[in-house]
């Protein structure tokens, strides 16, 4: 299969590996993108799910919470940062967030089809179309998530709307100290971007897959070491990875002597509460999106000799 510059560019954005490494990986796997990612990871040239491509989509993330029990978070995209800073656009994003708090929609199609709360003579999609005409840029309600709890849910917005987080906890005490604790946990999620709340959420399939990757890496880096030493290395590396991707295992950024779990436990004890972090939602503006960059594509083609 002919390996094109655009394929190399895509793999490079997915993995952060070097251009020629990406070309080699695609050649070795006959252009299969998933297999090429695996090839790069096994050779230590990429990390799982690393996104090295430049996120170019603009917009805002907004979160709204009602009575500590019901919350929603939305991402609305614009073409330029100039529009993202526009007061009219910001007010519109807040309306979308309020719509999401009230919605019963389970997906984006249903959400766009429902009556717009600010003017029920039109749908959410109609209101979006009108806002596009007024602002003069293409806008998109990219995603939303609603959280309803018997415990407590808190929001955190970072960078003026670049990153938004909701954290839900089961708790028998809701006061300012508990809410401040959960906000600190939400700040941790914003900064450290975990994948899971705890190890209990990590599937056996994921663990086996990571062991396979780590085994290949360890054997590549240490070809002379016996299997029993390699096995110990894999266990150590897997535990280190789990501490990075599981929120409660992470070192608490405001006190490195505590894990997040120990921090929550400490605050709960001080307040005579039982607190369990159940869920988090993290949206980052433009995450996984990128505008076309023809110059970069040309650079890839030139270095490939195409």
C-alpha cells in the first residue's frame, strides 16, 4: 500500500513520534493506522493516546450547577479565538449550558431538536443557526453531559473556559469545606487529566493490553535481562502508569505527600463526613480537533521526498 504524506501526518499527530519513525511504522504495517500506533508504542516511540497535534479549534466550555445536585457541562466551538472572547458568544454559551441542565435529551440530535428555553418558538438548532448568522462564523454545539446526583456535584472552569470539569461525590455532609475539597479535586482533574476515578474502573482487557505493550518495550530496552526481571519491571511500570491515569491514585498537586484519595479522606474526617468521589467529566476546548494546516502537510511531503 502506498504511504502518503497525509497518513504520516495523521500518525504523527496521534502519537507524537518522529516523522520518519511514523513512515517506517506505516510501511511495516502496510498502512494500517491502528497497527502502526501499536508498532510505535512497542518500540517506545509513542505513548498511549498521546495527542501531539496542535489543537486549533476555538470556543468555550461552560458548566452550570443547580442546588448542588444537578449539573451540566457543554462545549461550544467557534472558528476564532476572537469570537470566543466576544460577550455575545459567551452569553450564548451560558444559555446552551442552562439548556443542558434542563434537558432530558440523551444525545446531540435530540438536544438540537428540543425547544429552545430562551424562546420556545424555535429549536436549539434554530437558535444556533440564528447565532451563526449574527456572529458571522461557523459555530457548533459539540458536546454536553448532564449529571444528576443524590450527593454533591461541583464545577471548575480553567483558563476562562478552555477546560471545564464536573466532579460528583457521594457524601452525607454538604458544606463549604466539602465543596471546596471537591473543587480542589476538580482542579486536579483539569491539571492532570486522569482517565479513571479509581483502579476499579480499569478493565482487565486494558491491563492485559498495557502489559503486552510494556513487555515489548522492556525487552527492546533490556534484551539481556532474564524474564523474571522483565516481569518485575512490567509490574512496576504498570503500577506507575495506574498512578498517573487513576484520579484517586494520583499525587495530590497541592500536597505531594498525599494521594487524592488520602486528601479527600482527610477532609471528610475533619468534617465528620463519608465522601466518595464517584465520577468526573472533563472537557477541553477543541480537544481532538484541528484546523487544516497546509504548510505542515507540505513539510511532511517534502521530508518524505514526495
